[in-house]
C-alpha cells in the first residue's frame, strides 16, 4: 500500500502549482472543506489524513515512527514524492505547522512556501521563552488524557475553537476529538505538547506566512512575538478572528490572507 493510499490522499483542482493542507491534532482532512475548494481553480489541491486519523490506514500507525513529528514529516515528503510534485505550497494547522517546517528544511526542492496557521514551536516555558504553559501544566494535561480522554475532549474542544457565540463549531471539534482512537490521541498529545521545534523554525528558509488569532488559549502573544523575530522570511498576519481554528470558524478571512500571500505564485 502506497503512502498516498495509507493517508487517504485526495487530489482536486486544475492548476499547475500544488498546495497541500495538513490538519492539526484531533482532526482530519475534512476540516479543510470550507477553504480548500476555493483554491481549485488556481492550484492542484491536496488534502490527506495524518496517520492514525480520519480515513488513514490506522493499522499502519507505528508508535516508534510517530514518537516525534519526524514520522509525519517523512509522510508528507513521501506523499509529495509519490505524486511527483515540487515547489509546493504547504499549509499546516497547529502542530502540523511544525511538520511543515521539518519537511521544508529537509527538502527545499519540494516546498516553495509555507503557511502556518496558529503555530507554536514549543508550548512549554523555558527561560526567557514563554510558550504559555509550565512543564507541570503540560504533564498534568497528559495525566488527564490518560484517565479521561473523552471528558477532556468534551471540555477542551469548545475552548480551543474559541467561538462561544457559535457552539456548533465547538461541537464539531468535540466530535472530531471523540472519534479519534484514544490511544493514538494520547500518544500524539505527548508529541504535540512536549516537543520543542524552535531550532527547526529558525532554519526555515522559504517564505512563510504565519496566521494568528486573538483569544487563542494555546498560542499566547509571546509566541507570536518569538515567531516574528525568529522566522527568516516570515510574514505575520493577525486575523480578525478568535480561537485556534480559523480555517473552520473564519474560513473567508483565512482564505483571503493565504490568497494574498500566494498572489505572485497564482499569477504565474
């Protein structure tokens, strides 16, 4: 079974250039349904499910391979190689923004530009770096996941979505979290919340758009400031949006920001 088949890759669109979308923790490729189709007239659009999520071949989830984001970065590279693509625009949400960074550093021939939606290189406070959480907070979170993952998902998903005036969105994210295999969710939570990719972010050489929101409980202003200072060719946009998932809650604004960033590419 090819990596394209294992990760339930979908390819649409008619453009010569390609754009690929990577979903975040607890989600699947369906989370891009409000945005991805808008790019189909200009790009070949690729979406897929991270291994262990959505329609991916869950039997191929290898805890050793996916003990770090390196396994997911290898999957992204394998998919692009199998599809015989190069100079791709890679869009990653949340933890997958770091997967995009890893792949972009390893294979600059594959990825021409990056878009990071609500990224954080590290959630843990460390000296002068304020990631938003103490180590004890994150370890406590993981303990809760071990004991009551479904309860955590029900409580946290609406807060992560950050749109209390639209509870249907929080309910959708809750459902997505709850449909995930709990063992995989717990395993990937350790990778998401305990790893530090600050040095990887500093090495990203491609033009990179960083989209952030206000009232994001996972990404404080201090992380936005760090990214602005440390990305070599970063362009940061604070959307008129709240929460951690603007591609779901504010898709029009998110699409406009990405389209403006890609305009030179789209015009070629």
